[in-house]
């Protein structure tokens, strides 16, 4: 692996690890203390995404999510040959993050594992919708030079928090196969986890293509 790709995969590892430890950790802390509430958990997910995009976006693009990486590749904004490195880094980070939480806090709330509270179909549909909205925002700020820097990090973080606020009580608002699979594997809660592996990929691909359909075509100078 070339050194630059190793650095980028490392940034993905750190960002995903932070996402799992902070976000899933918030779920576990709330289960123990009741101090955060659902709103606090949603804001924690949004805030950790915001700060880690600001910290590592210039290095790796700050995907922190296999579904996002795949959607970028499908929409030709990321090379397919690098997808496996990003996805492996994200998955390993999620597993290590879940192990860290079990060591520090215990096995509360199944380590923050996403579990449908409604029907399977309802959660599957919600995860597609939430992931599509998230990717629509991500690809817009990642590929349009009019929306970069701090506003981009805030836009994505706010979208994660918003999705978690209204979708979380039903589907868990995962939008991220790594974020779901890591805690599920360590907690041994694998029932219905296919929802969180499949639906976010479908949703992010749809969201990516939706933005491309409405995006203003680039203007080329003839001078």
C-alpha cells in the first residue's frame, strides 16, 4: 500500500473509531445515567461527525462509513481500487471502538447496537431514506466548490443529528454499516443487522445520484 493511501486509511480508522466510541458511548452512558436523553445522543453523533470532518477531511475526505465510500465510487468520485482499504479501516475501527466501550463501560445497551423498534420493512425503508438524505448533503459539499470547509462539516454533522433525532427512535438511524456492525459483533446481537448493511448502501447510492441529477453542469470557458 502506498504511503499516502495508508495515511488516508488511517484517518478513516481514527474518524470511525471516534464516531463509534462517542456516538455509541453516548447511548450506553444514557442507559446508565439517563443524563443525555435521545436529543443528547443525536447531538453527540452530529457533533463527533462535525469535529472529525474538520480534523481529517483534508486527509481522507472523511467518509467514516462504508456506504458513503461505495456511493462515492459508484458515482465516480472515488477510485474503486481504494474502496477496500477504506472499508476495512472503517470496519476494524468500529470493532475496536466497540471493544473499547465494553472495556470502559460494560455491556450496557448492547454497546449501542442498532435494533429496529418498528417493523423490519419500516426500519429498512427509513434507513434508505435517512442514508439518501445524508449522502445528498455529503456529495453536494464534497464535490461542489461553492460549499467547502467549515460549512461543509457543519452541514454534514447537522444532517446526521437531524436524521438521528427523527429516525432514531424507530430504526436507530444508523446510516452506516460499520457503525452498526462493530457493536453488533462484539455484543453478539446479529438479528436483523442485514438491514444496516444493505439499506444504507442503497440509500447513499440513491442520494448521490439524486444530487448529480440536479447539479448545475460545470461551465467551461471558451476564451
